[in-house]
C-alpha cells in the first residue's frame, strides 16, 4: 500500500500545490486522482516517485518511507507514463520498451524478448518493433508508453493523463485495454486525469482534489455519484450524475417479457394471441435477431413488410450491461421499450421504461440500506 | 590572364606536386593544424555546452563569451601571441581555438536546451541517472545541431589556418603568403583554391558523419 501521510508541497515561489493531503492507496487497484486544472494532481503523483519532494509530511510504500532507498531504485520499481508518452525518438519501439530492463542490467537479448512480449500485451503488432516513434499514431505511441512502463514488471504504475491527447474513440480503446491489462496483472495504479468520466470508468477508488491541493472526497465511484461530499464535488461530477450512476447497477435483474416478441415466420394464430399481450410487437428474423417494432394490426402472417417496421433502437445485453444501457435503449426506442439480447445478438426479451424505472428505484433503496448498515457498524 | 589560367598553370606544374613545398605536404600540414585546433576546441566547447545545456544554466555567460570570441580578430590575436610567445605552434593554435570554441559551445548549449522536455522527464521518472539522461536521451536528439556547430567551427578553422604561414609554419597559407610576396599569382590562386576545396571536403565529411551517427528516428522527424 502507498500511504500519503499529511503531505504538503510548497513550491519555491510560494505556491501551495498540495495541502496536508492524506490518502491510503490500495494495492492491486486503480486509484484515480481527479480535479480541476492546477489542483495539484501532477504534483501529488510526482511526489510518489520523488520527481518532486514534499515540503512536509511523508509517503510510505509498504510501511517504509520512500526516502529510505536510493531514488533511482525507487523509480525503477514504479512504471511512469506521461501525457505525450515521452518516447525516445532516436530509439526503435522495441528499444524504447526495453529501457528499464536495460537500466536494471538485463542483457540486450533478454530485454528485447521481454519488450516484444509487452508489445503483444498492450495490443501492438510486433511488426512495429523496428519502427521509430514518429512512424506511429498518437494512440500507438501511448501504448508504447504503457508497455515501456510495464517492462520491468514494477508493482506500481504512475500515470499522468496518459490518454488525454488522443481522440475519444482511441481513448476509449486505451481505457478498455488498461482495464483488461489490469485484470491480468493486478498492478497498484495511480492514475491522474481531469476527466471525471474517465475517473469513474477506471477507478476502483477516486480521489477528488479541489484547487489549492486539498482532498474533497475519496470514495469508490458509485459512492461518489450517489453521495457527493459537498457542492464542489457535486458540481465537478456534472449535471447528469444520476444517469451516470446507473452504470454501476447491473441490468441482469430486470424482469424481461417475451410475449411481445414474434418471429417473422409466426403464423396467424400466434400473431393474434400475441396482439393481446402488448400494444407493440417486436419482430425478429428466423434466427431471433431483432428487425423492428410494429403495431399488431400492421402484421400479416407470412407477409411481414420489413420496411414498414419501426426502428428497434440499440439493444442491451443484460448479462454484461448496466441499467444505464437498458434505460438508454428504452429512451431511444420509438415504443418506449428496450430490447434485450444475448451475446450473439439474439433477442431474449423486451422491457418497458416503467419496469426499468422500478428497477432503478429498487437499486437506490438497496444502496441506501447498505450504506445505512455500513454506517451503523 | 584570368583566375582560371592561374589555377591551371599552378596545378599543371609538376614541380608543385613534390617536395617540402609540394601540394601533398602543404595539404597534410593544413589538415593536421585544422584537426588539432578542432579537437582542442571540441574538448572545451562540447562538455561545457552539454553540461550547461543539460542544467539550463549559464546561457547569458555563454552568449557573452561567444560574442567576445567572435569579436576578437584572429590575425590580431596571432600577432599578439607571436610577440608574446614567439615562433611555434602555440601562437597559431590559440587564435584558431578561440575562433572555434564559440560556435561549438553556443550551438551545443542551444541544441541540448531545445530537446523536447517530455522524454527527458520520462527518462528521469524511470530512474535513469543524470549522466545517462544527458548522453543517451538528450545528446542523440541534439546531435544534428551539435554536428552543425562543429561543422561551422571546422570550416572557420580550415579557412583561418592559413595564418600559420605568417609565423613561418607550413600549411596552404604558405602558397598565398609566399605567392603574394613573390608576386607569383599562380601560387596565390592555387593556394586559395586548395583552401576552398578543403572547406568543401570538410562539408562532405560532416554530411557523412551525420548520416552515420544520427538515428533515422531523429533525422526524419527533425
Ligand atoms: N515547478 C513549479 N513551480 C511553481 N509552481 C508550480 C510548479 N509546478 C506546479 N506548480 C503550481 O502548483 C499547482 C499545482 O500544479 P499541478 O501541476 O500539480 O496541477 P495539476 O492538477 O496537475 O493541473 P493540470 O490538470 O493542469 O495538469 C499549480 O498552481 C501550478 O501552477
Ligand atoms: Mg497535471
């Protein structure tokens, strides 16, 4: 565990970047530092690898003051990823990644083998190994930055806005990749961002800092969204925190209905029976994939006109998606019903906005009860 | 008679290709003086430029030294050194080195200063010692500019090394000075042509050195 113990950083010009900050950063989890520009996130991160020395207070790594070991030994045990990757333009991708193993005295061959292994791990094609950084896209360069930080298998990874310079699509890819790598490697990651959505998506724990370098709240993202500590955190979370909070509730418990679902091949009797069930019917193809909605009157057995069906919106997968995705599907659907599918995209049922609303209320009650229990203990 | 005729006459005279005053001897003397002066200047200018550039301090002092160095007339310095020290290599080397240090020093300083700070930050953050940060991260990226400083210095040395002849030493300056004294304009033009040729050859050498020493990753992106 990294313990930041009442740390203050005052720069020589008098700026107080961090003010009596205390944080316990859990092992093998992603802790995100988030806050407005200039609130001291980078300063805090850089105090952990002693790129910046605290003015007061101390930082402990597994109970030992980080000043007790030589600074370069400390740094080699912590991967460091910065915003623009900071690759060495005169070295090939492979040699960039091999940097820390080489510093640790590994042989060239062993370091390069390890680097090649890491390229695969971060999703880089090994054909890029002999290229130079200028021949890579921004997203690829950032992957190299992550691979370089992981090369000597350090237990700790420090990341300062690593994905903020790439476009949103690439950023999402990099975030998903980081979560996947973290699942496999279980590093202790400290991740700095000013993007609250990124913080909520990646963080096991999120520390919100306010200007002047003071801690506003330190909590898991779901708790941050449901119970912001004060109006600063609430404002920082943004207007739609209620909706975003739904990302933390699984859609798995939604009660799905199958009666309003009919296949294009359905016979007249089935159609007539289903017409009773709901004001709209969802038509699927013969494999069970959704085609679109229709009023029961518009359907003739054996002669469904696919072009006249209403768009079914974006389906959600109860097994993996959240209530947010289910609600989104329902809100975007012309009928107000969301379509649930399995992993292969086959319809498993439909659910109305009303039912989703009830599930949301139930989830909120559950959370409130849990936190009351926790508070009572 | 024009310059080309002078040159042709000089180079086609077989006696100019042998002996103490022959072209091969004078040329190799000139190259030797120039190389020595360049090595001295680089031994001073490179380390000081690299270290001051790395720590980002002393820029103003360097600018001052550079201006002073450029303002000093090489020939004046030579005469002064000659009066002070007498004949020999030293009074020749001092003006040449003084002439060559400023471009090496200032360009090297600027080259290191202008290296993108983020790889340097990343290198430190990974636990690279300062000496390696300078030699393995900053220098390879600064190298094209550092070489251009050395090239400027080398060209200036080659053209100024002619002054060695004033203190009775050899080199290509001999042809120019003796030629002027003897009113032998073939010699003057031939000597000047050889100096110009040597300067061009220096350019080629530095071009080749840059091709060999600068990483393709730096060359293409720079
Ligand atoms: N070397 C320095 N000298 C003086 N003041 C500094 C220095 N570095 C940072 N600061 C100041 O300390 C404060 C915190 O800076 P820091 O870089 O930690 O903020 P940040 O949260 O990372 O901001 P951003 O989101 O813009 O990166 C700012 O007011 C900044 O101006
Ligand atoms: Mg920052």
